[in-house]
C-alpha cells in the first residue's frame, strides 16, 4: 500500500496515472488469463487421456471382430468345401440313379431315399451357409461402422490436440509478455525507490542548509514524493511588495547552493496570497499579478547565485486559490501569504519504461 501511494504521488504530478493503472490492470488480466488457460489446458489433457483410453478399447474391439471374422470366414470356406463335396456326391448319385433305374424296385427306392437324404442335407448346408453369409455381412458392416467411428474420434482427437497446442503457444506468449511487464514494474519500483532515497537525502541537505531559518518563517517538508520549502511572507517580502528582503535572500542563496549540486530535481516556485483584494498600485493589478511577480523575483535570485540550468525552474502564481487555512482570520491569512519552493525529481526515465 505504501508503494502504491508513492507511485500514485509521483504519477499524479509527472507520469500519466491512468497509463500506470492500465499497466497494472493489464498485468492482473494477464494473471487471470494465465490461470484460465491453465485450467483449460488441464481439462483438455484429461479429455485427451480419456479419448486415448476409448481408442484403445475400440482398437481391442476391432481386433476381436477381426478375429471373429477370420473364424467365420474359415467356417464359410469349410462349408463351401462340404457343399462342393455334396454337389459332387449329388452328381454321382444322379449317375448311379441312371445305372440303377433298370434294377429292382427295392434298390431304386433305396437309392431314391439316399438321394433325398442327400438333398435334404444339402439344403440344410445351404441354409447354414446363407446364415453364415448374412452374419458375415453384418459383422463386416459393423466393423466398417466401427472403423468410421474410430477414424472420426481420431480426427476429433487431432483437432483437440491442435487446439491444445495453439493454446499452449498462446499461454507461452502471454507468459513472456507478463514476464516483460513484471520486469518493467520491478525496474520502475527500483527507480522509484532510488528517487525516494534521493529526495530523502535532498530534504536532509535542504534542512541542514536552512537550519538557521526553520521555525522562523521557513519550513521543510516532504510529501507525495516531493520536498516543499515553504517561506512565510514575513521572511521574504514586505506587504504588497515583491522585492525580497536581505534575510530572505540569504536563505534563497543557501538553498540555491544545495539545488545547484542536485541536478536531478526540477524546481517550481509558487507564490500564494491571502483572499484580501490587492490594494497597491503600479504594474500590479491584483493578487494574481502579485503572486506571479513574487515567484519570478525568487527565480531570479536563485539563478543569480548559482549555475542552475534555467530550464529546471518554473515560476507560478497561485493567487489566493490554494490556501493552507480557509479561516477568515488574520492568523489564517498570514499562513496563506507564503511562497513554496517545490522540488520534484526528474522522472523522464519513467516515461520511457511505461511506453
């Protein structure tokens, strides 16, 4: 929570907070997607194993059917051989019948009886052969249907394996993307920690340099990742004026020395007034003008007493619209008449990381 507060503070002033939050949300979405794909992967692996087991059972059934078919084919062959023998015997009997036609009636009757018996046996064998043929055809049809089902299952299994492989590749891609973003977050955190440490050190240096002024119209605080040097009006200006008093100039010179040696911070000077209408004259028309003029005066003193790059400084007039005390009393208005020098770490590198 402390880390998020610090990150939010930095991004509120210097980094688009929405972009950071989007990156964080995207990370969480990736985590969720990785969990979901992992569950789907496990489900598909289970289904794959079940289909493989079913395929083995069907292959066993096919082997059994093929064995039965082989047995019945052998039976069919035997019956065919028997049929051929019976047909041959039938032909022989016909020949014998012709030979025995001239014989006695009793011999003829015996021959006819034998012939009829052979015919009956032949008919029985033919009926059995037809039954075997029908059974064999049914078995073959069943075997073909089973092969079709097996082939369909194999195609489905191949399609599911292809889908599983695709999801694995997608998961791998998501993991790589997540690892990259995690590394960016870690790098960002490392930079933020370093900036925090630098700002802590800067606050200490500023407090040490201005120790003679703290409690006498000057305070040094640190909040939201920034260092605030707040100077009361009485330390810097006479009422309604923007020329800095000698004592205030002394404090600003000491501050300029510290800032000159800390080039990784930007410097914003904000002038603040109370809510009473400006009663002066000349080039200053209102509190907006007065607050801006005071901020500009301080910028000029800092630049005149240091080698600070002017691009690091911003002069800003806030008039009476950012009070520290909303009460309509003399004490509250005295608090609001102040100048704040805000020291902000340069965060250019964070922009590059969050792109």
